[in-house]
C-alpha cells in the first residue's frame, strides 16, 4: 500500500469520524429558522424546496422558469455528491436558504452547500444492533424541517430531531420496537407543531400506524392505527373463515411507505397505506381489511379519522396504496372542486373530493383486467374470476403495479397529472392450500406471484392524465422496461423524469416532446427536485448512490 493511499484512507476515516451520532460538525449551516408559515406558503419561495414533495399539497411542481423548453438542451452536470454507502438510495433532498439537506442510506444526514455540493456538516445515525433488513431495503426517502430542526424517521423506528445549523442531535424518540420488524423509511411531514410519520414492515407482520410527535420534545401527540382492533371502527372487516372476529388485525400490515400531504382549509392530513397481511393470501382475514390499500384523512390536531377511501378492498395482489395523495383545485364537469388525485398501484387514476372523500372518477392508466367499473358509491366492482387460485390467474397490472411509490406531479400550469408508469405489467397469482401463519422474525406472506404474459410489450412511460376528464393526454415511452424515478414539473412547462437504465430526460409538459436527455448509468431511483441559488436554477436527482445536480451551461 502506498504512502499516498494510506494518507487518503486516514483522511477518509477522520472525516467519517467527524459528527458521529450527534458529534462535532464541520461548521454551521447559514439558514434561518423555518416557521410553519413558510411551509404553508412554500410556493412563494420557489428558490427553496422545503418539503419532500416541494409543498404540503404534494404537487412536486415548481414556479421556477429559468430552465425552459427553449434552453433545456443546454443543461450540464454541475456536481455530484457520492454516497459512502452501497445501500439503496431513494432520497429527495430539501433546500433551504442555499443549504441542501440530504441523506446517505440508511440514516446519515448531510448539510451541503447547494451551489457546490460541498459538505457543511454531517450527522451519523447507526441503526440499533439487531435491526434486521426491513421490507424493502436499508433506506430513507428524506427528511423534514421546521423551526431550527431537521427530522429523520430512522430505520430502527426512531424519530430524531437534529439542529439544522450544527447537525447536533436535539432529541431521539423510539416510536416502535424494531425487534418486531417495525421500521421507518418515509420522509416525515411537519404540520404546525407536530412531525408526522408512519411505520414500514408490512410483509413482516406488523400492525401499521400513523403518529404525530411534538417538534420540540419528541413526545407522541396522537396515533392512528391503520389496522383497527376490537372497539375501533373497521374491526369487523377482519374476520376468520368462520365469519367471526379473530386476531388477524395484530399482524394486518397496512404500513406507511410514502409521505402524506396536508390541506390547511380542512386541517386534514392525508396518508396512503400498504397492503393487508399476509400478502397474496387473504383466507384468514375475510372482509375488506380496512384501512389497508386506502387513503385516510386525519384531523391534523387529534389524529381522528374524518374519511377514508379504499382503492383495493381485500387486496391479495400486493397493490399497496404507496402513492402521494396530491391535492389541487380542479374543474370537474364545469364545477370547481377541491380534489385529491392519486395514481394507484392497481393501475387506476382516481379523483376524489378531498374534503369529504367522495369518489368523483376512476379510470385505468395502464392495462387492467381486475375490475369492471365502480358502483354508485365509488367501490370498484371486481371482475369474475380475478383472484389467486391453485392453477394461477393472470392479472393486469402485475405485482409491480401500474406504478409504485415513484412520485407523481401535478402542474397547475397545464392542469395535467403526470404518472411514472409500467405498461402491460402482468403476474400470475397462485394460492396454496395452507394459510400463512405468523412467526416472529419471519416474512408473513403467501405464495408470491409468478411470471405474467411473456408475449406482452412491457415498457415504462410517463403518462399525462387530465383530471377534469380522467382521460390520457399523452405518453412518453422511456427506454427501460421499468422505472422507479419520480416526476418534477415547472411553471415553464418542463418535466423531468428518469428510468432504471439511467436515462434522465426533460420533456415538454404540455405535449410530452423530448427536450433533453442524458444517461447517468445506474437507476434513477427517486423524484427530481429543483431550487435556485445566486440566481441560478438547479435540478437534483438521486441515481444509484450518487446525487446528480444540473444547471444551464
């Protein structure tokens, strides 16, 4: 080993040792406190990206216009922040006052100079000994900010507050037992004086919940069980084969995979839930299995359920509602409505009234064969014979769904909703004679799905849907057969998206025409975001273990 290599290794070890768990930072980040009012009015600060989806409504849309259809071809790479971890990375960073806050998987938080990518401070959290690989991966999708604190929902089911200036730990709250396979991978959401998150671990037999914590103390303020127990509304939707209540709710799943949204007009926070457990076999959980595969609207102050809508009742196809519930005002049949829009893993694009949960419309955006329509209350009507069988049943969309957790976008400029989608995805679902039994420390699932129709032309795409008519406006076919990249739109009608082969593109949001593309190598594995520093607009996206940042030449 050369002397130069030894010096470099020593320097690397020294840098890695800095900070530690809440240890000494390199220097202070030049940020002002972020009162909740700034988050409410995030659209008035397009130079910043202060929440996971850019604003509390989940639109992932920016008012910045410096990068436009006329000059997008001049985008060039400005800097790359390379992770030291080889774990999966699905993070969308925040930017506040020229400081970027990002996470290296699984739980190491960094403050960077947003113009150069240089490290300001670093906070390292090593998940507790015995933390087992959760479903699905050692990762986090981001952090939240309010006041002078950054919030991390850690893999070992801890909510952690970090000083936004210094990177020092402020408080640390254990919210669930990681030894029972509870984990957190979601970017938290701040509403007023509370930080809200939920737990992962559905395929390991957890009982899901969403909870809120005081931003100053970490004390739990409220908790809503996404799988109701005895005495809670919805418990009757979890029955044994004999038609009597059983203890299936204890391991019923319905975890939280993706960040929710907030509507200040109604004071409701909306969250989507994962599939029921055990996955793929519902023989011991007869009923709709509320509130799995649903969107739930909770009072942000108390956590009380105000309304819900279930996208896939009695889900046996692994169709989690792992999508951001996007809030916007749209015109439906000539009438302005307060809506929630969601492109579901089951291949259907939904528009609901966000105040009441009333079903307004639903239409397939990819190939589906599992439903024939909706009844007068908006409940999907299942197609005959579409269920797991001993022989196997071909179902569209397949196990991966028409989309997944990949972030959508809604553009108030075009009025369109944009979906990263899998086209012609199918799976063959089988069911064994034995009902899965729960065993601690083991997966809690039935027989997994097999290959679908091998003759299908399977590909990924960006789809633009018009929520006023629930009809497709355009489709852009990506080069890879699948995607896990999100979508970003801007007021200048530029759309950014990527695929699993490293393709990263800029499209015209109005018609889907290609404006610019590059290839980053690994999978584009998160939603892009944009911000401005010193008069220059930047685009950042996670690809593999690198965070890539672009600007105009």
